[in-house]
C-alpha cells in the first residue's frame, strides 16, 4: 500500500524565517511561539514545533511541549495536529491560544485526553501601543527590574500568583527547579517588582518578546493592598519600562471573570484585540 508523507512535520532551523513570518500574521496572538523561535528552540529542542504544509508552503504550526499552542491553525491543519499529538497526553499540562483554534483542537483531543481540570473559554487578549505617561497616568516610581539576589523574595509572590491562577502550587519540596526558572527570568530583566520592608508586594513578568511585541504575564499585587489604587500606577510603570527597554507593542491576556484586572488594564490603555482559551489538563 502506498503511504503518503504526512503534512505535519517537525520544523528545523531551515524553517526559521517561514515560521517567523507565519507568527507575524497575528503577532499579538503568536508572540509566545515567535519568542521561542528567536531563542533558538528549533536547534535546541528539535521536534518541539510542528508545521503543517500544503504544496510545500508552511500554513500552520503547533508548539507541542508542556503546552500545546496552535499558530494560524485551520480546518485542515487542526485535525492533522490532533492526530499527531494524540498519544502525548501525559506530557502536556495545557492547551492555550486563540479561542477558535484551541476549541477545535480540544474538541478533537478531549475524547482521549479528557476530562480537563478546567476550561477557560474566553480570556480577552489585550494590547496597547500607547505610553501610559502620554495618557497622563501616574507611574509608580518604585517599580523596577528585580535583581538576582532577590529571587527568594520573588518566589513567594510568584508561587501565590500561580496557585491562585492555576489552582495548585507550582512546586513541591524545595522548589529548586521553580526557583531556577524564576532566576532565569530575573537575570534576563524580565521580572518587575516593588519591594517594601523586605517583601515583594507587586510583580509582573515579560513572558515573551519578539518582533517588536512583548507579552506580560504573572501580574500580582499583595492581597492586603488590593483595592487601594496601587495596581494602575504599578502596571503603568511596567508598561512604560517595557516600551522603553523591550518593545513598543505590549500585550497580555486575562480571565474574563477577573473584572478588577480587566479594569486596571483598560485604565492603563489596553484594548481587547482577540480572545484566548486555556484548557488546563
């Protein structure tokens, strides 16, 4: 029986430019994958990024590691990606990305991968290219990049944020691997903090940056300080500094039920530009 070559193949360094071009078609949605490509994943982690080709042209991609993240996936490529990754359930913690793509991917995978711990069907994707200072917003002067010797101050704040967002703690035991991941962010000056009396009371991270776009994640304010008007100036300061040092275009996504966070981001200048869905497995 004649076997035809699958349209889904692991991408290599030879595909780098095509892959970045594909990401650039909707960079706000695809900056996570674009950043990983620029960080060298095609050579350092071969097999992690899958591509779907039609007549030799790269049409869609899917990041397939601890998370599944589709890129420009459509009615032809999503079933092909689902078939390719169907046996990878135990390796995957979540599926996330643009709502239409993730919803269809999960529909195909859920009979064998389900049930999910939770599905967050609508997470507004927000972005801004307006400087908060030009909007007349106050910038919290205490916000600054964290330093490497502050990783043990950042760790409790990061763990509290993660647990509240995901529903379980990010580590057990000593947390050495989690600490090293935080340290890597800090050493790249991707973590912004406010430190008072030896404690981190506010933090935010740059999760990805590529092609003039930066995505913020991990925003956290100490619970006892919420509702006191601190979030807007702190977030405004983060956006201003990210625009100064990293990229003129800043994005993030947020749970639709987090009304206070959505209001804060809107005050800082963010507008809805799309919708993400996250399936937590």
